């Protein structure tokens, strides 16, 4: 999976969690969790769904990288 595909997957999963998400308002390097008002359960759902769809393991140590769209996509691109 390349960076562009990973970014599309992250946006797809986030849209499932926050259906009203407007990604045109969120810069790639901004913490989207605050913007989308995600709580800790939403983050766990994100991790679970990304892991299921990519087959890659995402550990708690990786959570800081999931704070931005760019970081999330980079993590997935590296591991798949």
C-alpha cells in the first residue's frame, strides 16, 4: 500500500466513525481527533478497523502517529 492508498483508507474509516467529517477542513498535519471530536473509544475503533483492513498490527506505542492524517497514512504505508 502506498501513501495515497493509505490516506484514502484512513479517510474512509474515519468517515465511518464520524460520518459528517469534512476532510477539506483538516490539514494533513493537524490533529484530526480534536477537529472531529473523537474520543478514546473512537480511536480504538479506528485502530481496530485499520488493523482488520490492512492486516498490520497497530500497537499502543503507535497511537501518537495516528494523530494526523499524514502520520496515519505513513504508518500504514510502512507496514503494508
